[in-house]
């Protein structure tokens, strides 16, 4: 088991990212006929500068994060350094702790004005697909690294656990933004524990009632515990933010400068709570819901 663990965290994540993007992006074309490579070039290309900027900022902050993890380890700071349990258990608890921290950080991103100005770049995408993986503002990396540092300090996370989380989160993030809808049974079975692609897409709904829900990265049960879980069939989701519903506002330059612009948030709220309760109930039972 230890050998397998070392193999996993030793994977080249940049190569894995490239492979996953190529595979999912190609599958999206097969599921969306006729082929739309030309139509989607604008969407794909405008995400690249954002991702390059994000990776550049993240690369610089990686040195700070590594030094922080090493300092925490040297001083045995954090909960997991204070308890004597098998390392496998520490890996599981550490992974859960990081995801738990990001659940709350994600809620902050949606609640506080400054983090939202950065995070809304990701939510501004009106055509969620694999290329949405690129759509994070470069300064979003600052918030992400601060969140990692908080998790490391509180829970005593070591570097190997961080690497494992990076790997799993990379796979989940790309899959969650893929354009095609996964079968409903994936939500009925895996959606009990994990944030499936269909459940994450609800988080990208233009209606704020749904946007401010399903905050978990890997696990959905945080949302169920803290009552931020929502469900909606994928074909009923309208993606993006209404204040960005303009092709000129989908360019990389506009998205890069958007956090520094005073853009009023357009909010919509769902009033049909009774119907939503029925949908959730049927979802749990694994039944198909007709609208």
C-alpha cells in the first residue's frame, strides 16, 4: 500500500492534466454533434491566458507553501502531529481535512466581496466544458494557497498528503467541468459521498440560489451536513453569470481586469421550494424526475 501511495504522489501532474484535458475535450466533441471545434475555439483560447497567469502565480507561491509545510512538520504543529495513529489513517484524515477547509473557503469566496470579484471569473463561463478548467483568475491562486496554508497549520498536513490531494482534485476538477451529462445513476450511487460532475454543474447555474450551493470540491457530504446541497437536472441548468452574459465580457482581457471593475451582481432566486424538495426526494430514491 505504501508503494502504491508513493507511485500515486509521484505521478507527473502536468502530463496527467494534459492527457485528461485532451481526452475529455475530445469526448465532448463526440457527444455534441455536429463537431464544434471551430465554434468553441474562442472559448478555449480565451481561457489559456488565465490559466498561464494562474500557474505562474501558483508556481511562485508554491515555494512559500513548501516552506510552510516544512516549518509545520519541523515544529510538529497541527492536530495530526499530536496524535499517534497509523500513517494510512493520517492520510485519510488529512485529505478530509483539506477538503473540509476548502468547503468553508469556497463559501467565503461566494460571500465576501473581494474573494467573489476574483472567483466570479470562474463562474462567468456561459459554456461550461473542459476548457472551464482554465478559467480561474491568476490572483485566485493566492486565495487557494492561503486556504492550503490554513489547512496545513490547523491539521498538521504533510507534503505527501498535499500531493495526493492535488492529484485527486485535478482529476475531479477536469471531470466536473466536462460538457456532457453523466448518467443519473452516477449521482444516485457516487453522489451520496462524492461531488459528481452533474452535482458540480448545479453550482455553475446562473440562478444564485443554485450558484451558492454544492461548495464541496471532492465530497458532497459537507453540503448535505451544512445544508448547502441542491440538485437540478443538468439539462435545466443555465450556466454563467447574467452580468457577464455578453461575448465581449468573455474575452481573456476583460476577465483579467474584471475584479477591478465595479460590476453589479445580478441575483436571481428560486421561489419554488416545494418543487425543489420533491426533486431532492426523488433524486435520493434514484427516480427520474420529469419537468
